[in-house]
C-alpha cells in the first residue's frame, strides 16, 4: 500500500465544484488502496482578500496577527474537503498546522519548519482515514500560529512527505507539469517528462512559479520523489528526481526561467575597504530581506559601488535601510530601479559544455537587449535586463537553444 502526499493549490480548490472534484479524485485513489495525506492551499484569491481586510483597519498590522488571519484560509478548505469526502463515504479528518504538529521558528510570514510530529497522522492512516492538513502554516515553540511565506503549501506537502517517508509527493496545480518555459510567453514550450532536483531548484529560484524553492530543497534533501500534475487534466506530469547517467545526456539547457518580481538597488561612492559589503548588506539581512544578485565594483578613485537585487515587495523597506547606511558610510548616492527583470537559462548539461554563456549573450545582443547584471552557477546563467525586453529575451533564448524540439 503506497503512501502518497497530495497537494492541491488555490485554483484547484477555488470553488465548491472544484473542491468536490478534488474529493472525487482523492476518493478514487483511496478506493484503489492508497494511503493519502492531502495538503491544501486557501481558495484562490482568499489570501489577498484577507490582506485587504486587514489593510482597511491598519496600514501596518503586526506580523503575528497577520499570520493568525491568513492561516484561516486553509482552515476553510481542509474542512470543506473533509465534508465533501464524508458525503462520498470516505472517512477523513482535517488538521491545522498546529494540530499536526508542524513546528516552526518564530519568523512570522516567513517561518521555517523545524520538526513535524507524524504520530497523529500515522494513527489516522492506520485506521483507514484520509488525512487533510492545512498548508502554509505551522506553530512556534510558544504556541503562536506562523505562516511559511509565498508558496508555503508546497513546502508543507514536501515536508510532510519527508517526515512520513511517503512514496511520492504529488503537487496538483493548474498546469500539467514543468515546462521548458512559461507557455503563456512561448506557446511552443514543451512539458518535460523529468527534471533533476538541482535544475528544479534553479528554475524555482530564478522565477519559475510551478514550485516553491523550499519545497524542492526539502524534496532533494530527503530524496522524496516529487511529481507536478494537473488537477484538471489526467496525465503523468513531470517527475523531479535525483540526477543519473541518463539525465547527463540531456540537452545543454533544459529550461528558461524568468522573474518580473525583482528590483535593483545601487549604493555608490563607498570606501573600498575590507568589511564594506558586510556593512551594506548586513542590516538588510537582519531585516529578513532576501538579497539575490550582488555585484561590487571599484572605481578609479578607489571608491566602491555595490548593486544588488531584492524582491520588488521589499524595495521600499530596503531603500529606506540603504539610505541610512549610505549616510553612515558617507556614500555619494543611492539609486533604486523597479523596472527590471531576470532571465535565466538552466541545465545540468552546462557542466560538460563550453561556450554556453557566450551563446546566451550573443543571442541577447542580436535582439538589442542590454545586460545590466550577470550571475552564474554550475548549471545556471542569469542576467538582469530592462523589464520591457523580458518576453522578447525569453522567446529568443527558447528558440536559440531549440527547446521547442523534442530530443
């Protein structure tokens, strides 16, 4: 009897009719003898609605109370799914993150999972029940409700799969797998049958919205087979696995990822001396703001400049911090730019092929696209460009690496 963890996103449970459809899918798998733990997001649009309600009362509500508020969205869907399963004759039981217990740290809005107590879930599974767990949330050591941040339900599902030693974690969403790039930008994009954890981590970190990066990291760390599938269309989806010899024969580039949600900041005219980068970026890190691309340059007068990117939602807070840092260091200027985007090519085949970066840069140059920043890893090359050229860049690179061709 296989133990499966299934996660259904907001669009999959966006209405009573869709919740009933999920219940039928779960009931069928249960009837086939599978042990099932189901993790749910809030109904599509519900989290934004709750944020808007809080905003009507206070322009800066406390992070703790926001977590209490936002966690209610998933509580609604898990109860509704269990009610729908009961109607179908399936014994099901719902749990919030605190009831499981999913123990996290106390970083409200961006909490990290520290431990999961699987005894209660295992007991229900042994009794033949379907267990339905609220995604996106947990509880800290003091009993406070916490939420896991963007895409947190994916993380919940994979963490549960790891803790329970599930045979597979299936992420059901509104797409039928992982594509070479977003089909809404490149209609010729292909669904990948398989992709490595390493590639998927890079794709997720570079802007692919199919899976949250922490979910893939969990899956890779604990070797949990992870499959992305559609809630609405039957099919095999995309399997995310460990790299093997066959995977090494894949094309140089497996996919093109992009991110519209970044902003760029530059501080100029700071002293070129040891520790200056820590003085600039340390306070930003302490504010729990994630920094992505970082470039430091030294001018002829021996002054330095540091350019880095953050999520666009963090731009205002980061700019305030950076201007205070600039005053302290006697910097010349601080500049912020929200009209940028990041485009990345990803593929394990890069390890054994030379000239991949040159081809990328030549392709962008031929389209008249200027590169502002470059960052690389062993299997990824990412560039920051003007946002208005984003879709042109993605289409050009997809064609350049012949990702529309089945290989």
